[in-house]
């Protein structure tokens, strides 16, 4: 198999695979980058066992085949090649040349490399039978905005994932570590009803790939134990598959409060900045910041080993004054996806607070106050 | 003591101290930032025991005093203050306010904090009696360009420093780890003769401070066991003192070769890029890259576990063909300070190679080839 392609195109697509392909693995074959010729296109593929990725590129191609090249020197070299074009010839080894540089790299045998299954861009008979379309940007937002709330703890493993809920009512993403919760609703009826939990680290890779797209649409599809993605690119097609976690979230709806004796609407930016400043003084263990709400103002204060600090922020209040305390980190993370105007809805001084944008927007977060 | 000053000025000057003041230290007082009022100016000072730094600023000031404030929250807060001005009041504690934010920070007692000695900008009676003036930019270059050649090994501790040589003939900086050597000559007669060895890590801090200057002159001065620096700034004065190492370098002049059966002149950039590419294939232990010089070309090649690679670069040669091998990292580091045209002077296939800019320039490096 011989292939000739622009260096910049190869370098750009390769970068998508570079984060997925591990530098070490229990299965050493996974440290290799796959190259294959199929129907006049060049395929680049790789997997870390959790996330599989394939990029299909138009290329000037001769012959067929499927090869595994050592990814580490390949990535390093392609980035820095002197010529504008790269010539690859694959047989018993890879010979690569560009400008006055040439190299021969040893290949790995393809036996033992896992079979990678991806959904097709167009519907076909296959193992990914449940399919849904999204705007790239809205799917990216739905995943990225809730991911922070997933757990890092071994305990209750299901909380280390993000749940995707497909139903007639719409599409929802939700993550929680048991202490706080974030969810994002897309009010767009889905063609099937299903819940699937994706490991948070694989969500990061999905988000990264969705961010690399320039608008357009993307197909999500469910196969056995797998969530697949197919996305047209300016040149070629990108496909991805991530292993799902077993189980589903416990019923989280009941922790979302419904009655709010106090509501505050505020400008996110100045409130967040004040919270950051005051939290510098907070206790290093519990990051406690006190919030006192009264007469159109929020008084933030904290006290720790270094001393104490406070700041006042203007807010618009509906309800009786209230005094609460939060772990500043949790509150800051809940506010992070927001900009412009937001609402804080208080169900009580020791019961959950709801954080959401004022007006439209599918994002909601629940933060439990610290016991005062 | 009360002081009022623009937030941005304070934040900018503070940043210079932020890298010097350690977050942990055997002497916990060193983790504090010093604030003092002296002759109508605000002093910010700090030390890590090896490097002392003081910034003198014009400020709207009342009262006198010398205080130690906890640097970690102070740095964090000042960076993010909401107002344009900062008001500091120091007494039994520090009270800081800016916009609607205010804080009180606990102070540390100043007893037990080391006395910091700096040279003056203008010559005075004092402990820094040997003084020399430099252009900021040339001193920065002389230090920065040789620093890489200093050793990281415990063995032969003196090689962990950079030697500064003041003499009638000029000013020289030199560093070596016993395997390679870099030196920089400023042909500018010095008012005294002395050698002083500065720890490489302190050289990094000197370079960083010199880079923060915008041109102008700087005073270097030697005191007992100390190298001092004084530098006027757009606003105020910066002074620094670094502890010297004991001892001086062994005679390094004899390892610099004088006779060269082969000379190559070349464009640094393409040669360096080719060397980087070929070195990707080099053995991971010795980083060996072979160099064959003949007929106006340099053939670079390497072979390791992944396979082999080669590239040809045009050079201009004077002398008979030669075949050598280098640790690619050493050769790349020797070339790093250079741009444009350079010379490689070969004394033989297993004896030292001299690297230097073609034409003017005080930089020279010596790299010993690998035994083939």
C-alpha cells in the first residue's frame, strides 16, 4: 500500500488520535497507530480500550492493507517533516519520506489488535441500531457543562460516569457525585428511549472531538455496551466508539428541590469573582464561605488561618433574608458554565440550592449548603 | 503605616517576588512577603535563602514600619482585586481594601527574618565594593546562553554553577558539566579582576529579572560571598542578591580545541530541524546521531528500536571528509542559542567540536563526540 498526502492534513488528523492512543498499555498493540486503505480512502485508527477513534481521509492511494505503526516516533516525525507532502509506503515495514528526510519504521503484526466497530454516518444494517442526530455544538455543550459534577471516588462507581437519557420528552445529560448534581436538558424529542452511562474520562474525549468540529451535525448511536459517534468533517469522516458503564443512576429527581422561599437573580461574573476572592481566605479543609442575603445584596465572607475577608455584591431578591454557607469550590463549579444573568433558588439554609441561567438554557445545578 | 497604590502596579511588581518567595521553607518566615516604608517609598522584599529580591516603589505613604504578610493569600488576592486602587493599613494586622472587597490578614513577627543586603544603584560606602555596569540585554544574554551546560549532578558540585569572570580583558560567563562546555565573552574591560560562581538556579532568577527590564543599564556588584544587582525600573528600583558557590572551575581552557582539520559553515535553522527529526529514531539510551560530512553536505542518520532515518543538509566545508557521532541532545543544546549562520569546527572524529556563530558573537560551545 502506498499513499501520498499533504503533511498538514495528516498532522491535523493525527492530533485527534494522539490523545487517545496510550504511550503504555497492558496490550502493547494499543500503543500503535493503525493505518489502512479502504475504498480509496486512508483510515487512521487507534484505541485505548475504552475509546476507539477512526479518521477517514481522502488520499492519493495505491493498493490495500491494514498496518500498525509505532505511534510515538510517527507522531513526533509527522509534526516536524520538512516537505509539504508525505509519502508512505507500507509493506514489511513503513517507509516514510518528505523533502530530504526519509525513515523506515518497523511494523507490528495486526493479529491480536481488537476489532473496532463504529456506527455509519448513514443508517445501515449494523450493530448500532438506535440512532439520534444532534447539532455538534449543542451535544458538546450538554456533555461539557455537566461533566464537572461526576465523582473521582472509587466508591459508588456509577457516579464516575455521565448519564445520557434519550426519551420522547428530550435528551438529558446528568452527573453527580452524591453531594452535588448537574444536568442539561435538550427539549428535542428522541427517536428511542434509553439511558446510557459514559465514563467521565471518555466524555472528555467526546467533548474534545466535538470541539474540533466546525458546526454541522453529528450522529450518536447505541450498540451493545457501546455509544458510537459519526461526524462528517471538512475532509473525510470521523467515527468514535466509547464503552458504556454498567448500571444506571439512582433516582436523582427527588433531590432537586421544588419550593423556594428565597430567589436571587444576579450577574454571574461579578458574583463569581467576589466568591473567588473571598474564598482565598476560607478554611483550607472545608472551603467554607458564608452567604448572607438581605435587602438586594449578598454579603460573602470567609475566615481561615490567614485571617478573614468579605465582599458585598448587588443581587435582586424575592423572599425573606437567609444565611447559608457553602463549600466555595462546589458553588464556583456550579456557576462555571454560566455567563450573563443567573438565578440562585434557595430551598432553605441547609437544604439544596438550585443554580440555573435566568431565562432560557438547559443547564441546572444542585448544590447542598454546608451545615452551619 | 498606610499606603495607597494602583492595583496594577502592585500586581506587576509582586509577580517578580512571587517566584522567589517559597511556599514552604525550613524557615517559615521566608514564606512571607516583606512590606516596608522607607524614605517615602514602599519596599516589597522576599528571599528563599539563596536569592534575595527587593522592589522599591513610589507610593502614597503614611508612617513607617517593616512587616511580614502571608504571601500566598496576598498574591492570590492582589491579582484579582475588584478596584483600581489598593489601600493597605499595617499595624497589628494587615487590612487591605479595594472596591467592595476587604480583608484582614495576620502578620508574622519580623524578628528572625534575615537581614537582606543589596548594592546601591549609585556607588556608596558599603559591603558591595567591586562594581561593574552592563547593558541589561547583554548581561541577560551572557547568562542565559551558557546556563544549559551546567550540571544537574551532585558529583563535582562546582559544575552546578555558572562562573562569572571579571578581568581587564573583558567579562566571561562559562558553564560545564564535564562533558560539554559553553562560554560567552563580552569584550569590555572590567574595573576589577575576580571569578565568582553563581548556582545555576539563581542564574535563572537573574535572567528572569533581567528579561523583565526594558533595556537600560544594570549594576553588578560583588560583596562577601554574594553577587548583587541593582537596576532602575520605569517606576522604582529593583535590587537582588544571590549567594555565591565556594571554589572555582578547574582549568577548562585546555579542553577547547585550537586546530581544526575540518570546518563546516551552515544555516542553523534547517540543520537543527533535521537533527531533531533524525534524533527521533535515535537509541533512547545514548541518543546517538551519526554525522557524515563530505562534498558540501552533511548526512545525518540514526538507528534505534523503531527503525532508522536519515536526512541530508547543505553545508559549506573546508577540509577533508569526516565521520562522527554525537549525543543529539548535547548538540541540539549547543546550537539552541544560535540563529542565522553558524560554524562547526571539528578537531577530529573523537576529539571536541567547537560550535559558534559565524562572524561576530561572544558565544562558543564545546561538544565531545561519542566514540564510534
